[in-house]
C-alpha cells in the first residue's frame, strides 16, 4: 500500500497558524482589518480611494496592496490619503497568504493605525483558500461581471463577511438581474451584509464606510 | 547542503508533454483549436454564443467549458448551436490543465469537428501557466475591468496570440483610456492581433469570427 501525503493540507494549516499570529498582532494593536477580494477590475483600488476620501480625516488608515506586478495600487492609495501604503508584489502568485501579510506587517508600526485595509490579488478563486488573519473578508463584486458569478464562484461568495456590489451606475446598460444575483448570494451566504455602491456617483459609499468605521474600536 | 527539489518545474513539464499529445491529437483530426482566457465576467461565454451564432451553420464546432462549479456555460454553448458541449468542473481548481483537456477530448470524436473552443476558468493569473495543447491562446479583456490590466497582469497579456476587447459599448460610461491600454498591450505583446467587440451591439464580432474561420483548414 502506498501512503498519501497530505501536502496541501499541511501547507494550509501552516498558513492558518501564521494567520492566527497575524490576527493576534493586529488585534493587540487595537486595529480593525479587512481583506478585500475581487476579480481583476471589479474596483478594489477605486473602493479604497473612495474609502480613504471619506475616512482619512477621522481614522488612521494603512493599506497593504497585493499585486502580481507594479506598485500602481499602493501609489493610488498613498495619493488618496493612506497614512501608510505598502505594496506586496507576489512575483506571479495568484493570491496573498499569511506569510506575505506578515512581511508587510513587519514594515508597519500597527500602534499608529486604526484601520488596516488589505487589497488582495485580483482573482475570484485562489484568495478564498488563504486566510490572512484579518478580521473580515470582503468581496467586491461588480455589475458588469454578470449576475451569475455567485453560482460560478461559490467558494468565494460563501466565505466572505461582507459584499460590496460596485458599478451600480452601469446597471441601465447591462443585462444584470439583481434578483437572480441576490438569490445566488443568499443561498451561499444567508444574510451577508451587502453594500450596492458606485465609485463614479458616490452612491452607497457612506453606508460602506460607516460599516468599516463602526467596526473600528475607539 | 540541502538539495532543492524542483517540484513546480516537473509538474509544468509533465503538463507540457501532455499538452503536446493533445496538440498532436487535435492536429491530426484537422481541427483548429483556441483556448479562451479571461477574468470572471469578461464575457467568454457571451463571445462563444455570438461566435456560434455566426459560425455554427458553416463549421462544426465543439466547446469545452472549464468552470469551478455548475454546467451553466456548457448549457449556454449547447443552446447557441455547439454540436458538442462538454463541461469540465475543476472541483475548485483555478485553471484548466492538459490532463483536464485530455479528459474532455476522450469524450469527443474529433473527426466530426472543424473548430474546438476551450473556455478556461475565469482567472487572469493561473491559466497563463498551463498550456493545454490548443493552437492559439486568446485573451478576452473587458472595458469595465479598466485600462490598467495589461500593466497589472503582464503574464497573461504577454502570452496570448490574440486579444478580444469586449464590452466596447460601455466605453461612453467608463474612464477607460484606450491609448493607455493599448500602450500596455503593445509593450508586452507587440503587434498582437486585437478585436474590439461588443456582444450587445454585435460590433466587431464579424472580424473576430472571420479570423477564427480563416484559421480552420478546409
């Protein structure tokens, strides 16, 4: 008989242990943290810019940006008022993991911040499998992606604590049935808090940033 | 001294060998094959539907749909006129690989087809690393994803043989600078054949389907 070696399981447990360490570190500094996940182009960076424009005068915000290449996102976060902005270039990896976040935390004095926003790599699959240690996982969906995405990417929709539905200003130009989308979401993640927003018109963004601010311990 | 064991390299070479077998099999049947890759929601399935509506009376088309869950895409391809439509559920995997395509080819009598369209899992990162054995790799970009995607996902943009830019009907409602986008594409993949299209208005789709049809050996 051959023995099956559970390599994937071990890697995930190692990641989970490190995620717990990250969480303890963030927690003990009194920082509230979110992990923003989305498809490429759903608007993670735009949401962060809009969030900073609403919160940067009230809260001290650090942003950690995960990307395969470039520092475009960290540059945008810094320009939008993040008091610290750190770029993680994953070197081709399709997701952030707890080790990468640990590396970024090593560059931050967490005691100087209230809110930590982690922008994951644009990907609706792999990031769902790697806990980072943040308090809340947030999925940013986008109306032009289509209303069938909960059905097709159940792992991501199932695992998040909040859902932002971006680009609602485009609804008049799309065949996006909000009922069908929401039925899919509800089946996977009943009662998940949902924020329909538009970064172009500003609609809905106050509700989203209020939710973030209410989660910050003062 | 410890020895570094190149596991990833070996997995990729095994995949490449199998991709070559798939290619030989497709080639000897006289079939032209494409691997469609894109972000979730860029419009792969809609492009396939539009392609079938233009080609299904001229060419015998088989569609292989890769998805994490559901058979929604294969159902849509069948409804749109594909003469064979096979769903690969990857069981959570974020890309297709040559083994999965081999499994699908085992279900097809290739001698009965002219064109094989493979729809990869929606993901701008991982599918770029796994050759399937198809003749051409095609990236479907989408204007609402934003004009910075070539800069942020260089691996995908660099490796494709053709680029479809979908949802150009939305350009009036977006901050998408086509010049900036195209400069990024050109830097990574000079002269790559590009088809700006809209599945809503039909614009540009004839040029795309003509390119496919011209590649089919008759």
